[in-house]
C-alpha cells in the first residue's frame, strides 16, 4: 500500500530491483493471510516514539529530518491499514499508545478490546 509513496524511498527506492518482488509478495500476502477479526492501529505521538527509541538504544532518531519522516511514515502506515481494513471489511480499533508502564498500556488495550466486542 505504501512502498512507492513519497518519503518511503528509505525503505526501498522505486529503482531498487527488489520492488517488483516486494509487490509480488504483497499480492501473495493478500491471498494467503487469514482474515482478521479486528485490527488494532497503534497511534503513537512523535514524543512517545522518541522515548521508545531511546529506551531501546535506537540511534537513528537523531538523524536530520527524523520528525518529518516519522509523520510521513505514520500517515502512510495509517492510510494503508485503513485501506486494507476497508477493502476486507475488517473492524479497526484505534489505540492511543503512550510511553510508560507497559502494564497500564496492556490494561487500557484489553479494556478497549473488550468494549469493542
């Protein structure tokens, strides 16, 4: 859904010889993946994302343009997720994930899932 979108060349460029293979893989995934009962879209703010990266020792969050790339990537992933769910009539749940105690986040997600049933 987003491999050839603007700002995604860092993942794989349009001239990369693997683009055709990745698109074939996407088509195969569409046929082979089981139907989902629900999809959870994790909404994470840029500030929280940076905290996650820092806590995991990720270094590329300091690269110039990271903020802009994060927002663009998030939009493409969100759009792809929504398009997939709409195409296959899969319910989608938006979960606002926040940096902090993992048990608190898990409890919030469980409550959200139970409420959506």
